C-alpha cells in the first residue's frame, strides 16, 4: 500500500471519493496522507447529524488540529446539477480555503442536446444534465469551468477574487505546485508572479472569458470574435 512518506516522496496526492467511507475512516485516511475529498457530496455517504461521513471532515478543524493534521481540500462540481446551491454554500462557508472547483466535464461538453458517447456508454444530454441513457444516473457534466465559477459566485455570494481562488490557487495548492520548491522541475502554477508558469485567463467583471494564454502565448482571443 502507498503510505504517507512514499506518497509525498513521489508527489502523489491521495484523495478520498466515490466511497462509502465513514467519518472515522476519513480521519484514518487523513492520518495516512489523504489531503483531498473528490466530488464532495457525490457518490459518498450523505451528511447525517449522527453519522457525518466524509462531509463532516470539513467542519472538524479542532478535531484534526488536535491530531496534528489540517482539514482536507474538497472538490465541488458546481454545474447546478450535481450539488444543490445551498449545499455548495454550506460547504464553502464551512471551509472556504479548501474549496476546489472542478467541472467533471465529459467530451460531449459544448455539443448540445442529444445522445453522445462516454467510452462505451451511451449518454443523453439535455441542457446542462448528462445521464446514462435510459436512467437518471448522472454521467458527468457538460458545463465549462467559467460557467462553474460564475455559478459558484452566485450560489455563495463570495467576491470575484474568492471565486477565482477556488479555480486557480486552491487546486495548485492541492498539487503542491503554487510555490517554487527545492529540486522542483516545474514552475509554480495558479499564481501570478515572476517565475510562475504563464498560463493566464482574462475575464470580465461578469467572469466571462476574454482571452487565454498558455505558456506565455495567446491561445484564445475572444476580442477577435466581437
């Protein structure tokens, strides 16, 4: 099995998700090096006041501190389908510095309504909802990251800067890539500073994408489309 020292040595991020783990098992996972909860609320035991499950780790700052650990980061699919807006707000307000926005988007994102493929599975897309054909089971998301950021801000009433941190700095922190480290072979990401990787996104005050740069070169210029 992969222990905490060996995971750290190989820059492996250990995450808990798509699991029936209990709260106590979550504590044990953190003690063995887990630092992230994947797709919070989805495919895991729901929060209960007597059996809080992994969700309960978000509000366990004192408990974990007494054990010598920090609360885990948690990823949220904020497409308005996977997690109710009240649950998004509750999770964020419980642990704002741990929130990581993810899309869980499948390859059919942007292709519109209809039947699409996800590997060898058939997926039906209608609006922002993607389900396995013939079922109500969610098959992933078809919402882009900028849409997730806009909806996250609406659901939580956080500032523009706070919303952007959840899509930039926080995920970089999860990967231990936000600062230059000794013997590091890659530049920091998720930050705007000298020496960091020049992957940039310019957005409007409404958080609509204007332009993007990848490795210092412009990759998309929405101004040319106006």
